[in-house]
C-alpha cells in the first residue's frame, strides 16, 4: 500500500487507525472554476470539507476573473488564507469605498486589471499566514507563521514578517537550480517513495542518480 493516496479526502491516518478529519487534500474538496490545485497539497481547518474554498480564499467568488493556482505537495497550515485581487478597493481616486461592486456595469468593472495568485510546488505556508493579491510564491519556499506576504517569494526562500521579507535562502543558487531541474514533484509516486530518504535528508547526489 503506498504511503500517499492522491484520491483521499483526508490524507492523515493516526497510529490507532483514526482518520484525522481536519486536514484535507485540496484537490478533492474544492470545486471552484477559479481555483486550480495539484496532487497531495493539503490544508488544515475545522469546518466542513465543502467549505474549504471559502475558508482558503474568502474573496474569490465564482464571478471573479483572477485565479488561485496551487502546485503539488503544498502544505498550508491552519488559519492561513489568500486575499485575491477582487478583494482590492480602488486607490486611484479620492475614495477607497468600493462603489463599483454595488453597480459594476456603471464603472466598467470587467475592465479592471486582476492578477492571479500562484503557489509553486512543495511550499510550506505556516500558521495564520496571509497571502496578498497577485503574489507568486516560488517552489520550495517556506512562509513563516503569521506572515503577510505582499510581494513575490523566490524559490526555496524562507520569508517572514509583516510585510514578509526574505530571511534566508534554503540552499545556494546552484543547488536551487538543480532542484528545479530535477522536479521530483513530477515523478511517479512509486519513484518518489523509493527516494524518500534522499528527499527528507537532503541527499542531492542520490536525487541526481534517481
């Protein structure tokens, strides 16, 4: 039996065999035209699984034009959420009051620019982090707990704070480039599981051989 099950709604089974129901595979509980999620990405919350999209991206209504794109193997901790482009208030005039949402046809609502929010693969988003509109978080990045991410995050960076800034890079740039080229997240599951030691212990030479 494989370690991971892409089709499971609740991916965590406790040692006594109990299914831990607060953690959900996003792909299997979100049915939203503007949200795309890769395999094995999960989110933890205590509400009903069918409410996951609303909890994760509360301003991304079905009529919005921007997208939320989340890669594979992304880990999103409890309380974290995405504020997407449609939540923005106008800031170019004298008032930030969102008059246009009450009568959008008057203001050319459909002509307003929107930006997709994109999360790469194997990203860890810590407890109660907020991701702001249009941000791109690179593969392998770590977002510290309670951070507010208002600008793009490079691959394999560790960011934290409000606004979040780069605290350090996880690896030298040449290692990052090689990891992005190896792209283990695209491997078949049996190959990933056969190389778990290399992945979890940071054995780059073993990953090269695989």
